[in-house]
C-alpha cells in the first residue's frame, strides 16, 4: 500500500473516531452539530454517519422538529454495538479471587461478579473470558488486571505465583480474536482515581498501597499520563534501597511501629523523584490515625512546602475496576491520543 493511500485510511479512521466520540459525549446530534463539535465538514460527517449506520454502530432517531424547513436527521451512538469484558485477579490474606464486569461501549455495566478461587493461573482466566464471550458474543475487547508487572506481553513479577511467565495477552488475543490489555493493578487504580477527579489541568498523583501479606506497590500519573517506565517496572516501590533484606522488609511492614518508618521512607522517595500533588494511601495496613505520624516522619527528609497531600483512599477496588474499564474501552478507539501527543 502506498503512503498516500495509507494516510487516507488513517485520516478516515481518525475522522470516524472523532464522530463516534462526539456522539458519545453529545448523546445525540445532527450532521450540523456533529460537524461543529468535530471541526469536520457536514459532507464528511454525512458520509461517515451513513457508513456507521450500515454497520449498526450509529442509529438514526426521530427527525428534529422543523422550523419551517426540512427537518434535520438526528443520530445517536449505539452503546450496545460492542461490549468489553474486564477481569482483575487479586490475592488478599492468601485468598485468591477474580472480579469481573461486562460493560457496553460507553462504560455502562451489563454484568458483574466475584469468584473465589483456590488457585488462579492462565487457564482460570481463559475459562472466565470464554464464559463471558459465550454469554455476550459482541465482546470486542478484554482487559485483565494483575497484581504484578507485565513486560513485552508476559507477566514476570506477580503476587500470584501461578501467573508468572503467563503470556496472557497473546494467548487470549489469538484464541478469541479480540483486543486484549493486561495491566498492573496499581496503574489501573491510579488511572481510575485520576479520571474521577476530573482535573481541569494535568496533575501528578500517586496511589500507594500497603496490603496485608504482600509487598507494597504504587501507580503514578505524571502530568496526566500513566508512568510505566522503560520496562514497566516503575512503581515497584518494594525494591527501593531500604538497607534491609526483602524478608526483613516484609516483617517490618506487618508491625505498626516499624511500618510507619517504611511508609515514610517510601513517600519521601516518591516525593523527591516525581513531586506529586497527592499521594493516596490504600490497603488495610494503613490506618487514618497513622497518616499524621507518617507525614511528620517525612518532614525529616522533605521540606514541608514540597510535601504532597496525603489521603487514605476508601474503596480502592472501585477505582481499580473503573480504571480497567477506561483502559479497555480506550483499546477499541483509534489512536487519536497518539496523534494529539505528536502535535
């Protein structure tokens, strides 16, 4: 395919995505209002809308009331044209579980559930994905959240040992022919939390978790974007140089008097490196009454004017799933974000 034809296809896909996103946010629109919202010509909007109606992705509704002239056609986005399935694996106090949600293309849930498991591996997740796709045959994308790190499509660090070395992305993509995203739990949690704040400008924030029976981890949004690092290792704060072995670190995390210095060391390190506005603490090891003590311990290293706002985040699993849903929906959109970043 020559470059001119390739560029034409890209432009058309971008225009289609602009119109779909406009309709999702507007709820309904005419060719004229869609053209105004997207900056495209009315003729371009009309051609693309006709194509999207042929596939069923856009629906024409009742004609707009006339003011004497020909009534304008109205269009809505068909939210049920495609679904996504989102699943996250978790281990807490030794109990492994899978939490799932199926949503339509605007993020409205049509199904959800929770499954306890003796052991979770690639086969366990594969079985659940297959069950959901069988129940909802218009699932176009699958999102998987894991308490670990994914590098080049393979899980190589994980609190659930039976998932280590599992190539979940390629396995599920090839078997079910859908888009697949496998992402770290903390990246998803911080993304879900960030989006819910509806900031007017880009911010730098961190979600830092201390779960009983596991090493801590963090998710970071830097200037409005998830920071994953060169090999997606960013946020693995349990590998900070605390001057003690990981075994000793694990013991100290479980005791209040030694937990606070470790938490303060972690927060001070994050503050010195990325200078976040807010650090949201999660996990049952964090108590609200500990926060002032952690803050004061940080002041031994960090000048107060540079300290982030420390909060305890209730119901982090809600942000986790919301972040997973958002990321999975974005996997179905054409790369508008990439185009915007390059400008």
